[in-house]
């Protein structure tokens, strides 16, 4: 695994201080692009086949990747008991 991937994983899993309002705003701003991307992919996946932009295999792969990233970021903010 490359160093950039390791750094990216560490950045995603970095602890979030939800008691600090500024840190919480920054955290929400990092989630926004992930949710926007997921929404775009879901809208494409649920479109009629003739109106889809991406292939189903690409959509499936990217949706799963986005969900994993979202879960990792949520777990960083509120670790499971």
C-alpha cells in the first residue's frame, strides 16, 4: 500500500472532537462531498437504463466505497461501544 493511501486512511479515521463546535463544523464539511457523491451515484443507479451515465459495476463499486468511507468517518466521530 502506498504512503498516500495510508495517510488518507489515517486522515479519514482521525478522532473528531464533537464537543468543540468549530471541530464539529469542520467535520460536517468533510462529510458533505462524500454525501454529495453518494447521492449522485444513487440517482444515476436508479435512473432508467437508457438514461444512466455510468455502468452498473462502476456504480456498485463506487457506492460501496463511499459507504465505507462514510462509515469510517462516522466511527471516528462516535466509536462503537
